[in-house]
C-alpha cells in the first residue's frame, strides 16, 4: 500500500467517523442519499486509485464535465439553484464520477466479459446507443439549433459511430455505459429531488439525463484511448488505459465456458 493510498484511507476513515457522529446527533436531518453516494464514490476511488494511471481520466473528466455543464446551463437545458452557468464546484464532481465508473469497469470487466457472449454486447451496443441518439434528439429539440447543441450532438454521433463500427471494444463500451448510467441515476435523483439543479422539463430526473451519464462515461473513455495513441508516439513504452489489455487478448479468453 503506497503512502498516498494510506493517507487517503485515513482521510476516508475520518470522514466516516465524522458522518457517524453527525448521524448520531442529527439523524432526522441527514440526507442519507447524499451520504450513501459520497461514501460509495469515495470508497471506490480511495481503494482503487493509482495517481500514475488515473491522472489522465481525472483530467478528461474535469474538462469533459466543464464542456457538458457549459453547454447545458448556457442553453437552459438545466439550471442550478445558484444561477451559476455552471457552478465551479460541479466540475470536480465530474472527475470523481469519471474515476468511479472507470474503476468499477476495471474491477468487473474480466468476469463480465468471461460470462457474457460478445454477440450479446454487439446487440446491446446497437440498441442502447441507438436509443440514446433518438432520445437525445427528442430531449434537446427546443434547443437543437444552438451551436453548442449541434456540437454536443456531433460528439455523441462520433462516439456512437465509433462503437458501432468496432473501432473500439464494444464490450467495454457497453459495460461503461451501463455502469455510468447506474451511477448517474443516483446522482440525478439526488440533484433533481433536492432542487440542486432543475431541467427544463421539471422531471426528477428525466431519462435522458440518467442515460447521458452513461454516454459521457463512454466519451471520456474514448477520449482516453485517443490520447493514448498520441502519447505513444512520443513514449512508446506508455501502456495507456487498462482496457487495452482486453483488446490484445484472443476472443476465446472471454467466451463462456
């Protein structure tokens, strides 16, 4: 265990102790959903983090989150109670979510890929990503002709087409999408029911917002893969994202037995 990880575990233990004391004295006023989300994401990040390997996904998550929040708040797809467009505190939250989803995918990928046929992943890729494109087109239709909306839709199409064409591992793409969606449901449920942010539809939360977390997670992953190729041009020994190991293995290594 590295010193950095040991320090993070100590920090998590202190936060847990503080929350325990707060819950004892103020349990009727504790937001248990927020506590659960915070504890889960922090635990996943603390016990799996490796700063040498995770720095890039954190940076991509922050930059991607800034672009997403800037698009959504500037076009009034959603707004925050602070009226900021966007608030700065939400940007690190995107980095934490990106790191959490990436860690969950890394921990579950080998078992999932071993027991589920690649054909099922291919079918799911066409269904879930196709459905998301249609849902996004419907959800953003009042704001579709904003330049930032057109740009966002173009990025989504690029990611989806790259998955459909097989230029990236469909299995990992579907897994990350599903994990990002699952985490996104809890995040959106908390944010919209507590009126921290509100969508123009007033739904708590809208289905699009939940699935968008899955698509954003896949977009961050694809950006990481592209960045890996650029970095390898200058540093040939650079290993890159953990999912490269699955792409290099023969298909028989993941077929159900």
